[in-house]
């Protein structure tokens, strides 16, 4: 049983989304099951509609590899109820209401963390991907 009422949860979700100043699109991975397809090696993604998000490009407590290179480029907050899995991508199209000249595409690095008011996704920047 949740100690919060549905009204309280709705208010928390609205407050969380109100401070998401960026715009993103979730890209779901598509698998080509055609035998002998050249797409076997290259995953394809289908980008959904634009949604509010909050991009933190300076996440605290970054994981690093042996060379102290950050493995986490961003933490992205998504509205509660957003469906995303670790195989998906996130395309950031606007930062603080301003369109980016080249959208940034992030890979989901860890399983998304679903909270009461938002979903937090730890991501790494994907070089060479900007549009789909």
C-alpha cells in the first residue's frame, strides 16, 4: 500500500514535470528478424513524440573505467510513466527551450530508476548519432 494518495502522487508528478526544461524523444530499438538481413549488426531505432525531460550533464558520483574516464555522460529525468528500457536511446532536441543545432543521442547505460514522481535514466553519449 502506498502511503501517498493518488492526488498527492499526481501533484508530485506535475511538480517534477514542471521543472523539466528540456525536450527529448525516446527511441525504441527495433530488431530486424529477416534472415540474412544486413541489419543484423546495426540496430535500428524508432523515435517517438517529443516529451519533457530534464538533462543533467554533470552527474554526481560518476562511474569511471580504469583510466578514470567517465562512463556516465548524463542523467536524464523523464515524466512518471514513461516507458523506456536499457536497449533504447534518448534524443535530446531542446535544452532550456532552445533547439539544439544537432540533437544529442544518449544510450541508456543502466536499468531506468522508476520513482514516484519521475524516471531517472543514467546515460552515455552516442557519438555519430543525431537524427533518426
